[in-house]
């Protein structure tokens, strides 16, 4: 195995870029108080990111994926228990997979 300088520099450069982006965000928010709108937006950001991550997988499952997702949302709304919602989703995909 040989160590290629260009690959090593690319890896180190991306590690530095990632660190600077994260550290820069922390430094910026410590120095400046963001407007209330920005704070509220950042509080709600994980939900849309999760939806963007899950939506393609649901689309690949077709109708049964969206039915299972609706059951998960319903289970979470009723029980407020993430473990129950996950179990309902897994069970729904399994049952719908047997039917379809």
C-alpha cells in the first residue's frame, strides 16, 4: 500500500474545511445573537432534514411506505413514545409487505 500525497492532502483539506465550518458556526453564534426568526428556524431544522432523508426510501416502497409512515405519525401523536412509533412502522412495513 502506498501513500499518495494528493489523496492525503485532499483528505486533510476536507477535514480542515469541515472543522472550520463547524467551529465557525459556533464562534459566530457565540459572538452574535441571531434574530429570533433564525433561532426558531434552527430549532425546527432537524425535522425537515429527517424528512428529506427518509422521503426517497418511502417513495421506493410505494404506497405501503406512505401508509406505514402515516401509521408511524399517528402512533407517535397518540403515544408520544418513539419506540412504539418505530415498532408500529416496522410492523406496518412487514404486514403490508406480506399483503402486497
